[in-house]
C-alpha cells in the first residue's frame, strides 16, 4: 500500500461557485463532466475569458476548463453566465462532477454514459461531499483514460463495462454491466461512489481519494463494492505513456464509418493542443468557428487538447494552418507536446521561478534542433514537466522528467512515475536552468 500523507483539510480545487484566490485574481473552473461543449457553450466561455478573465481559456488535467484573473464583480457575472448556458446543473454537486472520457473512442455510448453518470451523481445528496480531486474515468478499452490517477475506472471491454478502484488494486476487478445500458451502469457507478463516501466518513482521517486509504480502509471499500457488483475475470488495460496527438488524428472516410460522434464520410477529426495548458480567447473562438462548420461540438481532454470531429477533409489543412496562427499546436512533432509547466511566477505566489519562461526556452531549443535535424537520444523523450514548487500541480499522470524549482536558477530533477505516491525514482540532482536546457536537448547527463 503506498505511503500517502493524511489530509487534514478539504482540497482547494476551484469550482464555478467556490473559486480560488490567486495572486492575479480569482480562478473559476467549469466542470464539463465528460461531455463535449456545444459551439454556443464554447463561444460563451471564450467571451467570458475575454470580458471577465485574463483573456485566456485554461485546460486542466481533469478535462475541465477554467478562467483566471477574475474580479469579485467578474466572478458574479461568471456564475450567472455559466448557469445560463447549462454548465452548472447543480450548485451542491458542482465540484464533485469530475468525469473524464476517452476522447477518440466509441463516442456515442460513452457520451451517453457520461451524461447518465453526471445525473446520477447529482441526484445523490451524499455525493456532494466528494473531493474536488475525486476522478471517475470512462475508458473505451484503449487504456488512454485509465492511465490517469483515477479513483473509479470504468472500462468498456467487449460488450461489458468493468470496474477498478484506485491505481494500486488492479488485481480486483468488478463487472458493472452491459455497455449498451448506460443508465444502469451509471446508477451502479454512483452506488460505488456512495460506498466510498461511507468508508471515508467512518475513518478518523479525511482521505480525498482511494489511494489515500491504508489496507484497513481498502478492505472495507472492497467489501462494500463486492456486495454491489460481481467480480470480473478481465483485467483493466492502462497505457504507460501519455497520448501526444495533434493535427488530423483519424480519417473518417474509412469503410464502416467513424467511431467519433458527428463525423461522416469524407470528414476527419482534428486535435488541437494548447501549449502550457492555455489558449487565448481569440484562439479558442477560432476553434469554435471550425467546430461550427463540422459536428458542432468541442471535446476537452485531460492532455490540454480539444477535439473537433466532422471536419470536411478538403478544408482540414487550411483550418489547421489558420488555427496554428492563433496559437494552437497542430503538428504531432511539435515539442510543445512533450514540454509542460505549471502556472509559475508571477501569477502563483507559491512558485519559486518563472517556469513558463523556462519551458518556452526549452521548446525554442528543441524547435531549433529539429530544424537542423538534431535528434536527442531516445532516453530523453520522456515528457518534461517544470514545476514552480514541490506541489507539482498538473503534472502528467504517466512517467516523465520532473523539474522542480527551488529558485530561478536551481532545479531538482528526477524521473517521476506520474502517480501521487512518494517518489523514489532516479534522481539527477540539482541543475541550473542552463543545465536543464542541455538535458532536455540530450546534451547533458541524465
């Protein structure tokens, strides 16, 4: 059982109603609960970013969007607008609606399950107390969503949905029911969450997540869930690397048609990456314009991308070129798919450095290397996450190089397994900013 420090207070994840006060103003988060945005909803978010926030739409690792830099007056207007566009279905449960869905899988069944699960969660009063860090993943069987630090993994395998809890208990898997019956599966998943709440509330500590439990807590949760669901013989599949997708990711004109909702013959699906998990309001609205001429929706993923299905194949190249000009990453070889950073200074008071500046320097180096055909060794191709403090907010959920600032020119570097467990991976010591840049290019010792 992993050693996870006990929590002594509620989590501080922001919501639409309970915002977080940062150095640059309030942060407000809109939980999408695994469902794609309509173009009208997405355009409203872009307008709010421009009119109420700092001009950017931000992406989170739980596939939500947020704005920052709001004033008190702007926050009040934000709540009214989010409610008007249907993205605040429950005041009591709004921070509990953390659902993520495989973005490129069998979209129609998973979207139906996400909607049904959202309704089932909001219908149970006790589930309003779920932590803002509680996370339910609906995986299409590819293991993409199952790679995340989920509390509840519901994975489609053949005609059935199977369930695993946490990241350390894959030896115990349950059968939830037929994938073709999203209402029943959703009700059972909500019952599993209620079982968690009962176990959590019986404990003297305040665990946020399944992996916070010691063996006594896990045994109690396993026993409760086993009274709800039969065991399955299948094993949950989990990817060990993060998806690095951008540009055209699926041709939809193949025989048999598309697996992506809203697409059809002669269309493609586009994936757009937001570098540093942020895109300008203008860039966001440009993506809305493309979606309006396609399937009419934008899906947000945990990897800081948005997915637009149903784009006519004969206009896709021109659309990608236009989107690149307003800040989106659309090239699958772009170094921004590998390099990540948290907010950092000056917007975050906890940060020890301007880590986004360091990330931009590294991406510039990698882009220059690519232009001269310099390729780093394969061992240097792990994702790289630069964090302003030891909290490492928003770090990848799969193995990566963790670069943690102690000052503007001092960074602790180690291999991180992507989990929230205490890390014991290979340490590279403390490096200067210049040494980190060399390491990222494959020139320094790792």
